[in-house]
């Protein structure tokens, strides 16, 4: 029997054929593990014990009612995300606006700002441990020069997370700057020129033209930033952990949700509990991403 | 429209097939222990139950061995593999040295899936947990009887390995905690670096004398205590009670009492009152190796490490001070070589473990100053004692009590909070210690460990 297809159906079929490898990988490596994790989250699922017991929502109840450290890790993660992303976006936008003024050495500056982004996070984390060392580190040395006693940074429960945020702002600045720079270069020059003819000053042009037209780029950067921020792990792991130092300290002051998940899964060997925590993180990311898109994205037309 | 529907239907069926194929290798929730053989090339002992009495013979067997990566240990294992292969040509050892941070992430799921190693190493305090999950095979009598183990090995190095009357592992990476003195800094301060500082008061007085300052700023710590604090509080709590840190019959900790509070008070006073170190002094660095701390509490392995990273520091090793009314002693940790209960070649696996823990191997482990011997015969060995640091360390190892909690990083996290709460948050000692005791006992409930008395 010959399958008779119209030209458009034939095109669709070929499209699916070419998409198939990606779809299959997506299903096998993402959808199925996610569904299995969802299943685990309703079970008492200790690794290595044959008996897995269905316990309904008990893992979720324990997370919120019996595990204060999990609640601390949620709070730390939100603090980290807001505290590192907002300054990064503001600074990145500022740098992008300066570089967008038609500087001759644009490429050079863009490269300089982008180098931290492509540096190994582990290497960067170790360097920042030195920079933030309270007694002899460069950061506190510079503060002493202006008669400010620097904090304990990574050994202080109050200052450890801001220390990691500082490194994150420095590292991510270049990434968001490049995104903003690309966004700024898509804004038609005529708009600014017309505004200048009408007598608008630089401040007015920024608020009335640049910022609204840059909105899709800002939404994109914010969504990506929130997703990355909520999944923070490596920088905290490297900067607060080490030989003999358990990551997430001191006193859980830098402990992020992902570390809680990893430790529940592989230290306590409790896959069910870890999966439940992972789904809480999934819902958080979904929730914040949707809120951002709804609130920040405003349709506009040229 | 019909064709399009059929096309979509066809794609859905294809997708469903992919999903089914992908799931085919998975395990049902109720039967995750369905396993495949762990990479055995041929398995003449495949049907031999754990605890088999016969050594492998005949066809070739592969034993998969995992341990966490540490360069000096990796080198010794590779040498031992060659020696073992010469004596046992039919057994191939497939060795993987896995970075510590990945080790447990890899071990747990692979043991669950049945694709894990035959032989692996775990910390002594975790043996009970792995045993109660049914993941360990007992040492077969053909390799070692319990009586032989008790005769050949130092008692504290096998204490945690005996479960329900049977040994389920053999010791490795034996480490006693000791105090390292920078002998030059001791002499400079007019102190004798050959003497142990036996009491808490003697220790504090010496630490104060060894501390240097420039105004408020410490420039030389009396003891590096803020970095890796556990290396001082683990030996401290290991020696407070004859029952160890946790009473195995009740799973209650033994440090939540006046004696424990006094010990923690002394320890934290070193920083909060006597200021012989500060959390902010060379934070997350290694002041002793840099010559910026006169004393350091550490496992024996530091003796080998110092030879590499700070060859100019002249040091000696000593017992930590002991609590009032308690005998001299220190704490110690060790790991265990164990065999998976899912191993298809337990006899060959145990034969390899026996080789790894033999006299000859133990001599290799110790000679590099990486670890202390687990075998009694080596404790008065003149060849080993020719190295004065090893000779001092062997004397310390003789009075070592095992760190006998039933956890590892998890209990460390709980006990570190005692230090952090007192030193960083000015919490009252009694409250901090009591909160940790409650958390540690809850941890054992969560782990569903059974008290030995039951």
C-alpha cells in the first residue's frame, strides 16, 4: 500500500524525521528521568535497600515541616539569586550602554569583560577564596587602605553568601553585557536621532526609547539569570568547601537547594527525599519564570 | 486530515516504542535489585555464595575495585595489582580511582543498579549503615576466620567491622589524630618540642606562648584550629568515654554531659578566650604548612604531606591532651575494604582484599608515611621504626580509640556546628552541644539503624 501524502504533509514528515534524533534524546535523557524522579518523590526510596515503600506526599511534608535546613537553603537560594542577579543586570546594562557609544576599542573591552565568563568556575572560585581571605586577602587590604575593617567573608555566617555573590557578579557581568550589547545594537538609530531632534536629553532617551525597546532582551536575561541563580551549586561548592571544609557553611549560611538535593541523594542515599526536593526546585523555577514573563514582558510596537 | 492523523499516530507509536525500549533496562520499583554481573569476563565462582570457602581456580576472573582518588594510595594500589597478578594470573583487577567528590555519587546508584564494583572502600563508621542495607558480604572463613582477624589486626582498626558476630571488611587507611609541632617555633618560644602537652591547661599555656600578634592581628597562631577543626574535636570526643562517642546499645551520644561540655569549653576557649587562633587568620589556607602556626592537629597522613609541600619545616608528632580523669589517648579513623553482596566473584574479591591488607602491603602503605599499619606484627618492626616520625606515630597509634560514630560527613556537619555556633555565634556551650547531640541521635533514627542491644 502506498502512502499518498500532499507536499505539505511530506514536508512535515521530513521535518519530524530530522527532528527525531533530538526528540528521542530529549525523551530518553530528560522526560523519562524527570518522570522517574517524580515517581521516586512519592516513595521512601533508599539506595541499596530492595524495599521501596509508597508514602504519598510524606517526603514533601518532611521537607517543609521537619527539615529547617531545607527552608534555610530555599531562603539562601532566593537571596543569592536576587542579590547577585539584580546588581549584575544593572552593571551589565551600564557597561553595555558605555560600550555602545561607538568606542574604537569595543572589541577589546568586550573581550576583557567576557574573559571571566569563559574561565573555569573552579579555578575562579579558588582565586576568589584568596582574594576574600580576611587577614591577608586583597579585598580586605584595599578596604583597610580606606580605613574600613573588612568582614570575615567566607568564614562569617553573615558575609559568606555576599562573598559568593561578589564573585558571581564579577563573573557573569560579561555574559549579560554581551546580551545587552546585542540588544542595543538592534534598536534602530533613527529613533534616538528623531528624539534628539525633538529635544530629548540622554536621560529621557534612555527611559523613553532604549529601555522599552530593550525589554525583550531584559526579560530574556532576567529569566536566564533566575534559572541559573536558583540552580547555583558549583561556585558555592568550590568557595565554601575544600579539604576538611563541608560546602554550604559556615552554619548552612551558604547552603543552596541543589546542595541539599545532592546530599540527600548521595550522602543520605535517600533518592525519594532528594527527588521531592528537586521537584520543589522545579516548581520554584517554573513559578518565577512565569511571573517574570507575565510582569516584565510588555508588548510594544515600533 | 486523515493522513495527517495517521502520521501523528504513527509518530506517537514510534515515540512510545522508544520509551518502552528505554525503559526495558530499568528496574521495577519493587525489584530494583535485578542485576547484571559486574563486568566479569568469565565467572567460575559465579554461583559461589558470599562467604564461600574455596579460593578461585580455573578460568579467568575480573574483580572490579573502586576507591576514592588520592595519588599516593593510587600508586600503591597499582603496584599491589602487579604483585597480585604475578601470584594470581587468573584474577584480573580492574581498578578505578574516583575523585572523592564523585565517589559516593557513583557508588550508591551503581550498587543499587547491580553494576557496582566487587571491592570498594568505605569509611569505618559507615560500615554498619552499608551492612544494615544488606550491601556487604562477610569475610569468608577461607580468607580469614574471626579469630585470625582479631589476632592479626590491631583491635581498634577492626572494631567497627564486626557486625552480628561476623567481620564484613578489613581495615585500610588507618589514621590516628596527632598534634604536629613546628619544632623550630617551639624552641624559639623556649618550649621543649620533645614533650607531649598532656593536660588541657598545659596545652593552652603552650598555645598562648606560641601565638604572635601585631596589634590585634595574629601573625602566628599557637595552633591551627580554625581550619579542619574536626581534627582536634574528633580525638577529643573519641576519648571522653569508655563507650566511645555513641553507645552502640542505645545509639545515644556520650558527649552530652558535664564532661562533654567541659571539653568543648576548653576547645572553644582556645579561640574565644585565649585567642591562639582566629577563624579569620589565613582562612581556608594551611597556616602550619606556611610556617604560620606552631601546632596543628592532623591525621598521620600529614607527615607524608609535609615532606612534599613543606620540606623545610622541622616537625614532630605528639599525643593530644587528655581530659581530666581520662587516660592518655587519641582518636583515629580508618576505612574498610569491603566486598559487595552482589559480587559474582566474592572468593576472588576477598582474596584480593586479603592481599591488600597483608603484612607486605601494610608495610608499603606505612613506609610512605601515608598511613599507619593495621596489622599488629608491624607495630614493633625495626625497619619501620627507623623513621623517627613513624616511630613516634606508632606509639600514638597504640593508644588510639576509633572514631566510632555511625556516619561520616553527616555527623561531621552536625558536630562542626557545635564549634561554629560557639565561636561564630557566641552560643552557650551547653546549648550548642545539646542541640548537636539531639541532631546526631535523630540522624541515626533517620538512618533506621538498629541498636546493637536489639
